C-alpha cells in the first residue's frame, strides 16, 4: 500500500477500508475504542469491501491528502475468498504524526515503511543473524489484535471490532502500528516508489540476495511473473546472473520480464515437454537456483526438478493454500538439491530495510517498472479487477 501516514493527537474522522481489518503503528499502553459514524459498501467481484468513516484516537498513523495506496495486492481477495490466491499484505509507506509512550526511535514527521514481519530487537531470533523471525511479531495470519495488549484499535458504530491484519492492516487513512513493525527511512525517499518495499519487491529481491545469495554468472529460473517474481528477476539482474529464465502461463508477461532483465521465457502451454526438462536442456543439467512465486505445489515440484544435482537450491516464495502435502519423495533430496522458504526476503525489516531503500535511491534496484497503474482510491474495485485479470503488477490508489 503506498500511503502517506500520520499519527494524530486529536480525535478526528477518517475513512477506513474494513476489508483489511484495519490497522497499524504505535506503542501505547492506552486502549481507546474507535467509533464508526457511517458506512457504505464498495462492490469487488465476489467480495464486498465496506468502508467506514471512523473516529481515530491518538496515537495513530494516517495518510496525507497527497497519499498513495497500493491497492492492487491480493491479500484481501484471498482472505475473503477462501484463500484461493497468493496473499501479499497491502503495502504502505507512512509519515509519522505522533507516537505513543515508550517510543524513542520515532518522531513526528519521520518517513517509515510498515512491515508485516516485525523486529522487536531483543528476542533470540532478532539477536541471531540466521533468521529474520521475531518471537513477538512473527507472521501470524490468525492474530487479529495488537501484540501488546491483545485488543483492537478500531470498531464499528455498534462497537464491533475491526480487526488488525498481519501487524500492519493498511487499507486505512489513519492507523495504529507497533513501532517494531516499521522501518524509518531516508527523509528524502520518494513515497510513491518506496511503498513497494513494504512487501513484494523486498521479498523477491531479498530471496535472491539473502536466502539464495546468488553470485555473478550463476543461473536462475523464476516460476511466476507477478510482482514478486519480477522482483526476483530484478535481484538476479543486480547480482549478475548469467541466465534468468522466466516461467509463466501468460505470455504477455514476457515483455515486462524482458524490460526488467529476463534472458529466456517459457510458457508451459507452448512446449511439448515438462518445464523442468526444458530448463535442464537449456542449462546443461539445471539452474543453480529456482524461485517458486506462484503458490502452487505442482509448480513447486517443477521448480525443484529444474535445479542442478549436487547444489541446486529451490526457494519457495508463493503461499500454498491447498491442503495437499509437498509432492516429493525423500530420496529425491539425496542428490544434493535443497528446498527452503523465504519470508520477506530474509530481511530484518526494521534494521535492514533502510539500506535497501538507500540502494533503490541510488538506482541499484529499479522500482518504476513495478507500478503499472495509478488511479483515485474511489476506483479500488477497478484496481482489484486489473489484478484478478492479470493486467496489473502494482496499482497506486491516490487518496
């Protein structure tokens, strides 16, 4: 969600999109319920996106009048439509308006990126360089309240809670977030582009840089050319991969992929052999790394079989809603190939994301190609339809 956000000390009325269970950043010991004054529905394909005008109590995060909201992400549709699509949290970049008691590293006016994978900084996971997990703020789709006190910061006009989501519920104009779930960034960083680092681009680039640690001259296959898959392509391009093979059933994705850095494109519908066989023939035995970004267990197997024996690594980024188990026989792992999952690109959000922002500002990582549409927030349904139809990567909604 591309947003400009503020924390407020006064009671004010702002619009909220209840679809994302609404939201986000601050540390405070005071729990104040929100009161909705009006509501009206926004129709979205098979899902209903109600919007409330709510009273928000300080401290809070909100969106400025010239804000952006990256609405074209699939989390809302996934959670309202029985988890049939790959989830990606709505993104946001915020400007702090006020902070709660105990917050020492943020102040009014700071630009921050909201991150769903929090970092408390003091647990055994945060103190380890081996993981970006956090004991307190690890990803938990089932947790719909603030971590500190187990309560919500928003409610409807009849006092029913509007729940939080993945630590950052960001379909809202003003919001409440724990300070562990925001990364303070350079004050001159452009709001419009940096919002992409709240999830998708960071997840893809980080999977290449951190999880796989791809080196110059190595070979890569990317399964799924959505925004996360293309971010993997961008990360591989920056690292100097010699072959970047993209796999997608939508041939229209080829043009965008080539603009970012793919060297080869495969549409499984257009070849008469399994994808992994095609890739192994193209690379003399398989790629060094494959990245599964489609959220499909059958695709995951093809990605795994596309890697070279001995040291091939498959990185799983797609979320798999299917109850099916992974389709592997244990003996297949004795050839030296491995499979791992990557969450938020193995970036520690609060401490490491600012450096990624710096590299983007320096032009090392290019972000413009990921924004395919911009429109007013009132057109949120059109934005989601573009996503469902496969015609959008990321759409900025102007507030």
